[in-house]
């Protein structure tokens, strides 16, 4: 049995009432719930309202209001949104640490084998340039997001954690966080490379969240 437009709208309204206002996840869940309701209607002699209650009871845990210690200033939102955001953050955490470690090892070897500190100065110039570029991109992304009429899990995570990265980037651009070496290069501090690189990579990830939101928004307009 195919659901009517009114019945689909009721599913969407019920999801919104449960806090699922993020369009990327909401569209997925509507499809799943509609399919499950259709299965119940075809198998059992039951009404749409009864099937709706039964299916939403099964989805209750996924829609339960939750928070995360990894997301700044979050109010309780559906658990499925928290789980998706946490997974995205775990992925970038692993990627940032891995790439930061590799880069720090390579640069440390280069510096220890260099005759002077000129390479440090050049790398810090590049580092500051990356930080300034990232700041501009994040601010422009936020400006465009404010004009967007769509909500997504990508936008949610960007709004909560993305702009916080600007403080780290400002510290890098101002030279507070930079690659450093003592007079004796053998005493080079490994962490002064590792931490700024990890921060730059993490900021790039949050910038990509904004890009994914705009790609999703464009996809909706095409449909």
C-alpha cells in the first residue's frame, strides 16, 4: 500500500516534533519509516495511525534527546544526529593525528639535517598563510550558512565546533603557535610542529562540512 502525500507529511511533522529538523537525516528517516509503515499495512489489518505509532515506538531510541561531550554548547537533540556527528569527529581526529604525526616526523628530520634555521622561517610563513586562508574561508562559510534556509547535520556540527577553530587559527597566524627550534637543532621540539598541523587539518575538516552542506542544498534544489 502506497502512502499518501498527507501521510508522508504527518511522518515529517512527527519527526520535527521529536527534534529531527536536520534535512539530510530527516529525508533518510522519512523513507525508512514510510517503508516500514507500508509493510505493516500490507501484512496486517491495521490502520495508518496504528502503524505510525508502532513504527515510531521502534524508532524511539534513535530519536531520544541526547548530548555529547565532544560538541560545544549543545542542547539535547535526537541521538541519531549525535551519533553521526561523533562519527565524523572521530574520523577527523584519527586523520588529523595521523597526518600531523607524519608531517611532524618529516619536518623534524629536515630541520635536524639543515645547516641553519632558514627552513623554519619558510615553514612558518607557509603555516601562517594556511591559517589566514582557513580563517577567511570559515568566516565566509558562516556568512553563507546564515543565508541558507536548509538545516543539516553538517551545518549543525560546523555551527557548534567549526568557528571555535578560528581561535586556534588566530594563534597560529599571530605566531603564538608556530614551528620552533632551539639554537641547537638537536633540541628541536617535536610538538611545536605536531600541534599546529593538527589544528590546520581539523580546521580544513570543518570547512569541508560547510561545503557538504551547500552540496546537499544544491542537490535538494535540483530535485
